[in-house]
C-alpha cells in the first residue's frame, strides 16, 4: 500500500474520530445548557522599555475565575441550568481540544515513523541491488578469466599433437618409399642391376630401422580444472546481509519554546544513507562551579529511542544540559555527535512586594529572578479586577523586559492582578505568585536601608518610632545609605510624572520634618537644610506650635494657628509644585514652586521621641490640586 494512502487513511480516521467527539461534545453541552457563550480569554502584548524607575499591593491568595456574562451586563449573557457554569464548559472544551492536539501529535509521530520506514527500506533496497550487481560483475570476471585459460591450454595441446602427427606422417612416407624400392629390386630380372641396387637399399633399410619413432602422445588429453578462487565472491555474498555502522548523527540546536521546567525536547538528524535500528541520547547537567576534570562531575544519563527526537524528563529548572547522541545498527555503534547545550524553562520569579510602588496612572513592579542561571528576559502579565473581586477576561502582557523591574502604565482608580514570568530559549516559566495592585492613589513603602539607627519601623512598614532610650555604640552601626545626623528615612522613589498624594498622621508632642528629597540628598545634613530637599518642619515651643517650610535652609515667615494632626502632601511634577494641607480642615498650608530635575523620594524625620504614620494609596481630595 502506498505510504500516502496509509497516511491519508490514518488522518481521515483521526479527523472522523475528532468530528464524532465534537458532535458528542456539542450534544452534551446542548443537553446541559440552553445557551453557551463563546467568549474566550484574550491576551494583548506590549513590548517593554528598559527603565530603572522605581512604585498598593496585597498578596493575592488565588486567582479568581472569569466573571460570567450575567455580571458584565451584555445582552448575550449565558443562561445556565443545573448549577453549571461557563468554567465547566471551558474545561470540557479545553479537555477535548487537548485530546485533539494529542491525536494530531500522535498522527504526526506515526507519519514520521512511516517516512523513516520508507527511507530505510529504500536505502536497504539500493544497498541490496548494488551488492547483487557487484557479485554478478565479479562472477563474470571469473568466467572470462577461466575461459581464456582453457582456450590457451587447448591451443597448446593441439599444436603439440599436430607436430607429432607431422612426424608420424614423414616416417610413414619414408617406410612406404623403402618398401616400394625393395619390391622393385626384388622383382628385377636383371641380376647385374639387382646386385647394383640391393646393397644401397639394404643400407637405407638398416638406417631406417635404427631410427626410433615416438609413438606416445606428446600431451595429456585431460584438461586441468583447478578450483576457482571465489572467496571474494563469498565475502560479498555474506556482506549482503550486513550493513555498515552508521555515521555520527548531528544534534540540532534547541528550538524556542521546546522545554518545560523539568523537560527538554531534543531533535537530531542523520545526514547519510545509514540504516539505524535505534539511537541513544546521553545528557548531563552543566555545573559552572565544577571543574571539567573533577571526579565529582555529574553523572551521565541515557535514553534509548527509535526516532530522531526525544523528550527528556525529570530535569532541574533553569538548568543547562549537555547532550549528545549515537546511532546503532547490527554492525555497530556510530561515533557520538557533537555536544549541544539545552536549557530547561526557568523557575517562576519572586515578586518583591515591599519594593513595589504605584500611582494613579502606573505601577512599578520589582522581583527577584529565583534562578541561579541568568534568564533571557521577563514577561509581566496583568488583568483588571472587577468590583466583586473576580478577574477580567482580558490579560495584557509586557514582553522582553530585560531587568528585574518594570513600569506598567495603568488606568486610574482600578485594581489589578499582576504576575511575572521568566523566559529563556526553552520557553516561559510558570507565572509567579499573583499580587494585587491599586491605582487609587500613590503607594510606596519606606526604605529601611536609609533609616537612622534610632528609628524603628512597624511591621506593616508605615509607622516610624523614635524612642527616648539611649542606644549602645554597637547598635549605632550605620549603613552606607542611612542618615547619620538627621533621624530620618526615605520612602520609595516616585518615578512617574503627574500628580501624587499621601498623608501623614502625627501627635501633638512630636517634632517632625516631612516632604520630599532627591535620591542623592546628603545623609549628614538635616532635611530642608540643603538644596536637595523640601520639607515642612514642626517645632514645639513652650508657648506654641511653630511651623517652617524649609528648602536650602530658608523658610518664609508663616504662622499656622491650628495644629494639624493629619497633613496631606500633594506633589505635582508637571506644574513643579509641592503643597501641604491640614486634612481635617481642608486648609492649604504652603506650596513650594520648584522645577524638579529628577524624580524624588518622600522623606520623613523625627526631631524628638515620638511616632509618625504614613497613609498612602488614597485618592487625592479635590482641593489638593486646584
């Protein structure tokens, strides 16, 4: 049967079975549901722009299922019966699609086997025909050589016999002549003539009698028949059933998206007409800290397969593996192919929630790779959350992120589910743990590495304390980035142009400084006393509360009659303003007008023992940016 007919019949059978499964599935769904929405999750991709910008996140226990049509208000909402939901329909459809994909893969696998068998048969047929022609040619040469030898031997024997025949003829002629002469002499009547001739005749007879005639054959009438040397023909006949050992296979470079976290799909080729019974694939992990000649080198594993591809399982995530392959037939084993390096898919990244920030229009996500080996890039995925906490059906992604942070442009006043994948040549990893991000207001954490040693930070990271106890010298070890003179701390950088707002809650008896500062503001200087920071300062005197709005050590002469307990800070990069408000009274206190050359950090300082609490991720009041 022709291979195309076999392959076509096989594919027709698979298609028919798939059609029957689809009809069965449609029948089942129609019996269970009145109407099924055909909406599917859609995915959009953006390309990342490298940024070293730095941005409320709560850990998300689990991703919610997509909302039903009944929740999104469309006319083509799904009607369900018997407690079924759209998720179950999607699950059934995905299972059937998975089975169809498996059958298609199996059909492709069978097709590869058919092609391999056909190629091997063709090569074997050509090999047999070549050997047959070689044997016939050799036998023909042996026949020609033997026939030529017999012809030479025949010619030699005939020439020898002919020479002997001529000698015998001459002897007979001489004998006949003597007999005739003797008879004539005997019949002679003349006695005188008789006596004259008889003596000469007798002498001739005596001389003839003395001559010996060889009456034996001068040559052997039998022909020599030596056995022909057909050892080379026998060798050739024996070699008809023997095939040469295969040449070395050529292992292919790794294809993109050909791996999982624990498996690799490896392919190779055989650039020759060799017959192969099976292949052996060898692999071992590549450990960078292990010398090449070390006795502790990783063990080599082996897989035996009949096709020119193989899926290797039970591997380490984001690990580099060295692979090579050999081919084997009845004659022997081929040389090993050149070694190739393959990579498994990375482990999921780990989002650093305490270092993520957000604002009304964007979010800055930071994460750790979670892999010992470097990865090629990262993909950030995010989808909007509904008011009921369910996940939107549209997932957007930012691909080709080169570093472990990404600034995402978002819509104001929404909540998002955000995750990250690591990508290498093997493919993308599983997604990281999902976190929730809000764009209601500006959100940031306090940077503990900038805190003065006398400051303590609450567990939630938003309240700072300055105690009145003396710290020992050993506890005064300072970080290179920490404040040393001013008992202060910075918040995360606010790296997005636009408007930002947060609030600070303070006690009556606490002296403080609050405002913003550049990242390189002097750690040995007080906030507001230099040109790289702007702050509102509260000084507690025996008679009143005094307030200063400091920049470069200078403050306008202002007097605030009502002590603010909750202070709002409004930063507008575009207008170049930094404003302070008494939140309880909705009272404007002061505004700095300045041109911010770079992005700034929120900054906070306590000038005497007390506490201060930061409130962020809140919506800015209308009066803050009038």
